């Protein structure tokens, strides 16, 4: 076995050989753009190969893009399969392991589909070569699935559908204006015979289809549907439907358990997964502010069950799978800053034992089983390496794992931050923790450090216990001599249901106290200098940055990225208003005091911290108005040093190379100047 990839047991990670020279490279901002990220992982049916999507930044293209890679597990020889300027997605193996199907785009001058730049299903041999388009839809394909025997390909296409209501004629006769509703992108379902390449329409009922899955026997098609494309429908008015292909009947599953009887009706349905018996259908529903839930329904009879979780773990992500050859349903969970893979035995609709496949300090991303369910491949981000591919025995109760890849060899010489779990007590006595990063080689004898508090988004999420170099501060600030604390404050996942739901109705209060008490502990422990504090975050991290600087003037500088400033404005403008309703515990006219208290606008007169504001021009999740309002308050009325940076064409995340780099340089120079006194 190669010494570069030792056998792993439990939490064991790559250890530097004793003869390796001490790392000498100080991490820079530019190193961020040199990191490869591993996305979707798929193990071949026979377990001899694995594939993954690898994302890399391309300065010339001004974006990050995904390419398809595969590896021979025995030889551990990786091969890059695609080289396009567009990102590939949704890869799957053919049942015989000879081909890989995926969604891609190809644009040729004046060409029609499939070369019109729209998403199509392509097929490429596992040995490499040219990718051949399987579909040729004028408006492209949104999702696809292969039949278990590989003879058919099911896919969702796009179709413009106009509502036929009382005002349809008026909208049609005055087509120049834009209307709030009346036109939708619906998704007819097709089946393509991969033997004779005949295509047939299976189902077109003018529904918007967000996900679909065909039962292994082909007799049932499950779909998650809404009546409109807007996300506001998906978060509260989506439903699971099952279509019988023989009698052409469609029925909607009874939803009381995940709607009327749920802590909130505003949940997101996702992750359809059929058992091999073609009877049991599993799916997830996630809520902002409340624990996600997993259900299994017998679609040919009556009855459903909900998975009971153990310990303080929280369901994490939509990727749920039945382990082949078993009655185990598998899923990821957030567990105290780790992400673990668990499988639960389901006997009929009765829950039996649950096991964790890989014990230890794992942060597991994508995962996949071979056709017999005896092997599992997964991506994992450790404390001393970025995301890589691992394989393990899926039958073992204490599985060991083999690392197959090293997609970031350049990081072997990096001076990595010292990463640890840091714990403290909140004012109400609750234990809180976060991820603390300290500079390479630092100890207390070298003096107190300036501190960046970097706050995760969500808030129904958590900062993982793993190595990360992100444009939101991790790795880059410790490399510049800062301590960095990423608090998993109240409302974070992986610390029990109460810890998660304590935040509901208490935003701009309980989590602010959690974070500040963590800062106090770092000062009391002699790690950081209380006069040299900065705070930053994106999305809910931006909201909490706004909350912190409107609560205290202890921070000398702040970077607020895509942060909510006013809860009423957020409910009015954002694409998922159920998020606000969940945390405010009602609509704006029902809970005016909650919306008032939960808004940093209400407390803006207390802000004295020099603040850098980042926002995407086209952000639908936290619209531009929030940043403009915060900027106006500070610049025009309060006289607080402020800079507003609006990124043209960007949404809730920054997708362009130049924009990411601009953000990172602005943050570093802003903090250096206002905290350390270093001229920009």
C-alpha cells in the first residue's frame, strides 16, 4: 500500500512522515483560488472505479467550474474526463459500469439543441473520449434518472405554461409589462429508450417538478411538485405525488405529519429515494429553525413512519439512500461540528438499529454505495487536508477507510492553522462551542492575538471541524497572525433539538449573547487582545454581524456580507419568506414587536463600528435594499466609516473570480487598518 495513503481507522487522518521537512509556505489569499473542491461522489456498480466532480477556479473564465474525474480504485490512477468551459453535474454510472451519464452544456455557433448552450444529458465512456448528447431539448433538461437495467433514461424537460384564469386574456393582450404570476416553467417527464432511441412523453400535467424518482420496477413515479416556480411555494406548499404508470393515476401523499402537525408548515420537501421493493419511498423535509425530518411511506398500501434520531445529531442534507441489498436507509447527520454517515434498519415501517458507518472526526460530504451495498465511497474534509475521496467496507460495524486521492498536493507544504474545538458557557449556563483557528506555530509566549469572529450562515447550519480556506476568512486570517473563532451559536445544527429551536423567537438576542460570551472567554484565557476585535459573516452571518455592531461597540471593524438589516423588508422581498415567519413566529402584522426587535435597523443608532458592506446586485435571498439601508444609516445619518461594495450581476453567493478576490482583499485591508492601524 502506498505510504501516501495509509489505511485509516476511525478518525485517523494523513500524518506527515517523520522525515518530511517542516512546512514553509505561508497561506495567502491567492491560495484560495488554487484549491480543488470535491463534489458529487459515485462508486461504480462493481466497486472497481469511483467518479467525482472536481471544482476549480479559472481566472481566465472568471469563475469556478466543475469537471468530471474518475479513478481506478486498485491502481489509484485518477483520470480527468471532461475539459469544457461549463460545469458538469449530476453524474451517474450505467448499470454495467461502461458509461457515465451527466448533465452538461455545449454551445456551438448558430447551433440548435443539443448544442445551443442549454443543459442536456451526455454520455461518456469510462475510458474517456468524446461526450455524446443523449437529449436534444430546445429549453434543456433539469434532471434525469437511469432505469436500473440501463435500457431507459427518464428526464424532466422545460415548457412555458400560461395560466388560464380570469385575467389570462388581459395579460396576453398586454404582454410588454411583467406580471406577478400567470406564466410558469413546468416540467413534462419523458422516457428515452436507449436501445432504439425512441422518446415518449410519460407525464405532463402542467406541474412545476423540483425532483422525481422512478421506482425500480418502473411502475411508480414519485415527484415533488408545486403550482409555481417561485421558491415561496416550495418552502410551504410543495407536495409529494406518486404516479401509477399502468393506470395513469396520480395521487398526492397525505401530508399532515409534515405540514399541519409540524412545528412549522414552512418546510422544504427533498430527497426522494425508493427501496428496491418498489413499495417504500423515503424523503426528507427541512425547516428553518426546526429539526429536519425523514419519512418512509408505503406507496402500495397504507402507513408511514418517521425516523427517530438518536442523541443530539441533526439530519443534514437531502442525500438519502437505501443501502443496496439491505433494509437500511442512510443519511448524513450534523453532530457537534462533525458530519457523519448513519444508516438505520427499517423492518417494513418499523425502525430498528442505527449505526454510524465511519466513526470519529469525520466531515462527510457526498457518498455512494456499490450495487451490492458492500462498499461505500465518500468525500471527507479533515483537519490536515481538504476534501478527498475515501472508500470503506459498508458492512462493517467499525469500518476502516482508505484514502484514494490527493487532489490538493500543493497544500502539503502549507503552514496550516491550529484547529480546535473551543467551548464556553453562555450567560444562561448553556454550553456553546465553536471552531478556533490559531496561527501556525503560535503559543501564548508569543503574545495575545487580534481576533476575527467569523459567523456561519443559515442559521440552521454549523461550522465544521475541518480544514477550510474560504473567502469568508478561515485559514487566511490565521495565516496573517489573527485568531479566528467560528461560533456554533444557538440555532446551529448538531447540538440537540433544544439548542436548535432556542433561537426561534429570540433572534438578535440569544445568539448575540452566545457569541459575545465566547469572545469574553478567549480574552479571559489570554489568547486574544480585547482591544483588537473584528467581526464578519455572510448571509445569516451578515445578519449577526449587523446585530453585534448594533449591540456593542467592542468591535473595531466589521464586514457584513449579504446581511438582513430589516426583518419586514426581508419578508417583503426575499425568495423564501417562510424563513422569516419561522423565526419571528408569525407574519409581520401578527408579530410586529418581534419584527421590530429582530431588526438591526431598530438599533442602528448604536452602531459605531467601521463597517464594510458586501452584497450581490441580484441577490434574491437577501436583496440589495438591506445593504443600501445599512449604508444610508451609517454614511448619511450616523457618520460611521463605511464602504458599500455591490457586485454586479451576482446573487446570494459570489460566483466570479474577480469578485471573490475583491471581497477577500477588502476584508483583510479593512481589518488591518481599523484594528491594527496598518495603512491600506
